[in-house]
C-alpha cells in the first residue's frame, strides 16, 4: 500500500471511529465488510472494497481494532475505563483525547503494516496485519499499562502462571486443550475446505478464499457482548485457510487450525489474563503460526 496524505488521514479517521464504537464492534464490522468484499471479488473481480474498506483504512484490524485497543488503554491509564474492555465504545466518555489516541494508533498501524509489506518475504510468508496488531498492542501495554508485557501475578513458576482462575481467564468455555483442540480441528476444517474449494473454481479468487472464513468468524463475535457463549475462532480460520491454500490440502489446513487454537489459548495466558491492557491472543496466534505454515509449505511443495 502506498502511503499518501489521504490514506494517512483515512487511517486516522478509521482509528478514531473504531475507538468511538469499541474494538469488538469495529472487528465485527470488519468481518461483515470482508463478506461484502468477498462477494465483490467473486461477482465483479474488484478487490478495492476488500483491500481498503474491510481490511484497509476503514476496518483493517491493524488500524481499527488496534486503534480502539489503544484508546481504551489510554482511558484506563486516566482511571476512566478498564484497559481490557473491548466491548465499550469510548465515545461514552465524551473525551476527545481518548478518540485522538485511537486515531494516532490507526496511523501507527497503517505505517507499520506498509513498512512490513515492502518486504516480499514478509508479504508472502507472514500475516502482516496480525503482526502489526500485536506490535501495536505491545507498544500500548508498555506506554499505558502498569503490569509489564507479561502481566503481573503472585503465581510462582510458569505452570502456575499458565493456570486460569475466575479472575484471570480469557474465554472459559474454550480454555481446555480438548475444547480448544476440537474447535481448532472442526472450524479449521471448514475454513480450509471452503478456501481450497473456492480457489479451486478460479485461482484469481485465492485472496477472497483466504479471508472468507475469517470474515464469518469475525461476524460470529457479535454475540460476545451478550450472555451467549460464542467461541473466538478467527485465528483458527485465518491460519487454516492459509495453510490449506499453501499445501492444497484441506486436511493439513485442519491440523493447522488445531495447532493454532492451542497457540491462541497459550498466548492468552502469557500476555492477556494477567495484564491490564488487551494483547489479543488470536492475533498472537496468527502472527506466530502463519509464517510457520507458509514457510513449511514453501519448503515442501
């Protein structure tokens, strides 16, 4: 993506808007726009909407989600919010500076991802959006948080730190290895199968095929703000689709989904549950597992 004054201004506006509505709402809208963009690619062969609205300046997670995370962390530092709250829109604080922080980190996300994309290897072997989301969240934790990168806990030893409690947990309904693994395998198979099948109809649809299931996963999180228990699966669908396409194998994609689910749960215990700002476990899992899957595929296929 070429940086222009207009794209920088658009990213600032995207970060500001996401901060106003909240990180979760911005991410759900990202998923909805991905589905619209996939339809546009399939129907008209035009990727602009997918690249610039769904995954770009409007709702790209590196801009919108990351900007909203920064805004709530800033508000928490000033004692006005819970730094791990991804549901509440910061517009309710009626504090212009909080929204400005969202705008600043929206631009930060655009600049970092654009820099990463100048490397052909990064562009073809990693998920630069996820890497940028993680990098932004780490910077936010170090600037606005008080618990350090790995959080603060009285638990002694790595095993004790990795144990969850009612007070220190991510999504309790999918935290066990059996539940995480089953979700990873099942949802990973769906993502991999749909990606391989769609790309198989026309190779030019590979980009749309790679994000279709991710969009479905993102939209499903609509219910996360309600008492209804829904799983977070976008890390699973992202890596499973990428692996399935890279290996041209639905089954390898499913296995990649399983492993990614376990990595995501581990990331939640290392970076999130003891911290005071949000470092997104799925983003960490995507950032870690995508290069493993794609580099392995490049070596073996």
